[in-house]
């Protein structure tokens, strides 16, 4: 009986992962993008499911005029979980997991 219960749990977890996991890459390194410009990104987030968002740029992946590293580059790693607000009708619960700051 316990084995059947665990199998049902595993199947449900696999289904949830397959139906809810989505990874999107937005690459702004091409020459057509102005590296000194701010480009907003909008994401549809469900109000009932926590969504994990991560922004990761390795050091020197791209050089910019405002980069503070001696090479002209910068690095960033931010990650958080959040739920959608349902057009403002639902309280947003945001948990910042990773947000280091450095000016080197």
C-alpha cells in the first residue's frame, strides 16, 4: 500500500513539473541591442503557484559603458520566488533568495 501511495505522489510530482516548468532565455548580447538601454520584460505569473525567477549574467559576458569592473563588464545573479497578483486583487508574496551586491 505504501509503495502505491509513493508511486502516485511521484507521478503527480512529475506531471506538475512537466506542466508547470518553463525556462526562457532572453539574450540581449547581439549588436542590434543598445547595451546602455533598459528593456522591460513582462512575465505572466499564476496567482496560485509560486514562480521562481532567476537573472544570471557571468562576469565579462558582456561589456557595457557603465560596467564597474576593470574590464568594463559586470556580473549579476538574482533569484526570487513570487506569485501573481491577479490584476492587483491578490497579495504578492515575494521571497528574494539571492541578491549579492558588489561594485568591484
